[in-house]
């Protein structure tokens, strides 16, 4: 069973003491590829250092809305230059993590929208998919994406919206990322949405070290958990974990143009 973790943060200090071992164990368990997603300009070098010398690891660079206070307008030009500098590197595969977070009230919505719109435009210029963070902002994110008309779509990370919101993203060609949050017994609304969605539009992810599955409550998450997450989510579709793995892996390969 081959899997792709389409969203993780293996560069975080949480993994400094055993990063190589976690990656090795994950790959032994069948997690053949992992996308390490950037959050701030200061962290892009850390992301690249994590992926550059390890087979199966890939990078995305972006400005995460949660860290709004750390972002400067000059970071947008730095992002453009960063993408240009690595454009010939096969390990660069997306712009992210970018988006809108209207759940946290102290994050200025207007500034978030400005940075998000600019990063979507940079992704379009660079012909790269986007990895999007959206909390309480699906209507606004969808409107921006419709206007942008990206040449390549992307993934809505940790999707938690309604079925109708999901279908709006799917109409735009986006995959919807699901991981540990959907394994919790109390996540009945999220599970009811997921099982109605076409499996051709699903990407698996962990968001490691965050968003642990229920069996890992309060502990560090890692890509090692993806096979068990796959098994549990496959039950919602009434298909085998192997079949679910084949389809979700094919979805992510298609998005990033991976042929092997």
C-alpha cells in the first residue's frame, strides 16, 4: 500500500531529535512521498534543508495566515524570487501554506486577503499548484480562486467545511485534504461530508506534528500514522484501504505531475 502525505511539517523542531528515523519508518510503512510545507520566509531554508537530500520529500514555500504578524510586504517579492531560484528543482512542487484564517479574531482580514491574493497570483505566474489553509473563510477563498483562474489547482488542506463548500472547490479542480481530524469519533459532521465526496477528489495528509488522529491524542503526529488514517477513512467509503490508497495516491500524483 503506497501513500503520499500531502501536508506535513517535518522541518519543525519537534522532529529535530529523530527526523531521519521518522522518515525511514514512514517510508517502510508505505508513505513513499511527503510534502513539507512552508509557513514563513524565515522558515523556507529550513524546509529546503529538510527535503533536499532525502528521496521522497518535496517542498512548498508560502506565507501562512496564522503567522500574519511575521510577514512583511517584501516577503512577497522574496517568495517570487525563491520560486524562481528553485524552478528547475523537481523537489519544489507548490506554493503553500497560504490562505485565510477568519477563526482567529486578532488576524486582520484585509491584510490576510491582500497577502493571499498576491500569493495566488505568484503561484499562477510560476505555474505551480497551491496548498491552502482555510478556516471560517471558504466563501472568500473560493471567490478569490474563481477570480484568479489558476492554471493548476491545488489542495484545500484539512478541509472542514460543508458538502456544498467542498463541491465548489472540486468544481475548480481542487483536491480536499483529510487526515487525523476525520478519525475522531466526535467528528460525525466531517465524516458525513467526507463520505459523500468523490474519492477522486481526496488527498491524504497528516499535518505533522499537529492534528493527531484520535489514537494519538495529545501526542506528536507523524507521517507514520498515515496508513492507519487511510484504513479508517476507507471504511467511510466502504472500500478496502488498498483501493482507497491507490486512488488518493493517484490524485496527488496527478496534481503534481508525478508519473512514478
